[in-house]
């Protein structure tokens, strides 16, 4: 068991190399071990490319016969973008497979294990399972709930403000915090903002700072604007912000404006209206249909508040700067309608904190992760 955990930790470390690159697939690592020696490693690099197990077996070659394969997710047993991994494992002569967690996807769930056992391969399940589930929290939500994993990012002062009464917000958080946010953008499929954020901040929303040592991606940009009042000359539509833009609006949007945004290359989603706003549940379902598995919501307070009111946020990332802004007219980080009773408050779980210079990041989950 001790050795299993050592090799599974290496497997999880390899899997992390695929962060932000494999969507809508999970992030997976694999290690082939023989005589307590690693003879093959691999990780899933991109949807459509070889899965981690196949990459590790290709490195181990003929030495894989009689060896043990470690993988953080149940090997697939079906044809998708690539052939089934179970077939490659069986053909390689592997004698034992150690897996962290079962694949939650209905198309695979348990079937991979059945194939391996039927071929006479010993299977051990559940090594570092909680760590494996946390690593693939996006994939688990995507395949079980049929909706994206939603992360709300807030940069606020100690007194909960994200802008002054004059709507000035640059910069509340420091450069180290902002750099980390750019890395996060390279790990998600989409970044979402409301109309107010586009007008007040005029952001690019690019993943300009990609994780060290590899290329990354620019996430799809989603603007929630129920009447299409977004200025068409905003930086988000320029070549400096090259990723696709999705405008989420309602039937209140004038057709000439819809045509205008479509002409500059935007996709316009005309959605149902709910309490005078875009129906956010419907928006998330539409994004899921486009194979968007994760969404980073970067403001403003009204959008995050509306998502919180609907209990649609899975994870909060709250950067707190040691500043006091004050002012009853200043913008707060979570607005919306809010609650009437304290007992109705969102209680975050699995809290973690991290320092970025003088800033403090508090990370917590508003939903329980289950596979």
C-alpha cells in the first residue's frame, strides 16, 4: 500500500501537466512500474491525442509485460476520439492495474474494470481517491450534472469592496495575485463577466501569462448582457483579445444590435429572461452543449450575486487586499438579491488559504464533490 501511494502520487503529478489542455476530457496520468522501478510514464495532453495509459505503455514497450500500471482514473472501455485503453492494457501483458477512482461517466463507469478483470488482470481501486476526485472536479461535475463547473473569482478590499463609489477598481489586488489569475484563465474553458465589468474595466480577459514551460490557451469569453448594451468598441472584441466571444442576452436585445455583434464574429445566445436578467441556468446548459466544462466568473458583483442566489457557484476564489475603501455607494463583491436570514447563507467548505505578497487568497467550495 505504501508503494502504491508513492507511485499514485507520481501519477497525479503527471496528470496535472494536462491542466487546461484536455477539456472536455479528464486530466489523467499513468505510470508503469516493474520490480519497483518506473519503466514508463505518460499523461493525457489533449482531447483526441493518446490517453495517458497508452502513452505510458508506449514508453515501457515490451517491458510492460508482467508490470503494474498506475492510473488516476478508470481506463476507458469504449471508442471515442481514440480507441479503448483497456484493449491496449490487455494487449501489453500488464498483470495489475492500480486506480485512484472510478470514472463517473455513465459510458465508462465500472465497465473498464470489468474488462480488465475478465482478461485476468488484477485491479486495485481507491488509492488516493479523494485527491484524484479533487483533481478532476471539473470533469466529475461536467459528466454527472451535465453543466459546467463554475468558479467565482473576487478581488476585494478588507471591507468587501471591488470598486470605489466612482467605480474605480484598478488595482485592488497586487501584481502577484493578478498573475495567478492569468494562469487560472489558461486552465478553464471560459471566462464570464457582466455588462458592468466590461464598461468599468474594459478588460481583455486573455490568458496572457501561461503556466511556465508550456503553451496554454485563451479561454472563450462570455458576456452576460440582457439588452446588448456592451460597447462594440470594447477591447474584448479586438485582435488583442483573440478568443471567441459569446454574448448571452434576452429577447430585449434589439435585432440590429444582435446583427452587429454577429458581424464582428460574436456568437449571440438569446436566452430566457428570469427576474429581469438572463436565465443563468439556461446559459450554463448552453455552454455545456458547446463542450465548455469550466467557467471562471470574474465579475461584477451583480453577476456573482445572481449566480450565488441561484446556488450555481461550485468554488470561490476570494483575493483580499489589505485596503479599506469604504463608502455605501461603493461596489461590493457579491450583490444580487441576497438572503433574509443568516441561516440561509452559503457556507464554504474545504477552506484553504494562500499568500500572494500582501494579498490573501481564500479558496472554498459551496458544493460537495461527489462522483
